[in-house]
C-alpha cells in the first residue's frame, strides 16, 4: 500500500520529524554555481535559526521509535558513528505517528506552532 496526503504546513507537518540543516557545501554551490546570493550570506543562516527557534527544534529525545532503534543498532554493529538528529517535537514526546501527522498535536510544525504565515509576513 502506498500512502499519500497533503496538508497546510507541508513538510513540517508530514515528515520524519528530522530537522536537518543543508551542508555548507550545498549552500556554497547554490550561492556560487547557481548564483543565488542569499545562500552565501548570513541572511540564510539567520532565517534558518529563526525557523528552528520558532518551531522549537530539540537536539535529543527520551524515547526513539522502533525504526530509529533498528537503524541505530545496525550502524553501531557496523562501527559507524551515530548521533541524534534534531527534530521538531519535544524531547519527551513520542507517539509513533508523528511521521504521518501527530495525533496528539504535539509535533511542532510551521502552522500549528506559531501561526507561521502570519508571523513571517509581519517580520
């Protein structure tokens, strides 16, 4: 079965909850090769920091989901370094369904936590 859906809030509502910053090499490529200057200056970093602060990105979690436990154990068995991935939910929240939209509305997305569009317009 293939599940698909859409919602206001896009990728911050239906995702793995991972908040991953683009690597510097990608930002440099966008700035230089694609000639999008915004990605080469402090403006992009400042905007990303504001989004992370606004949706309350956390750097750790108290309970990992089953799939993350399996992935972590596999990496450790292979001798690969494993780190927590920042995510857009509280450190103590785990419901098992945040990837499809949190049933408890505790996942911090761009719409539910901060009236995102209204906030960005007035900034």
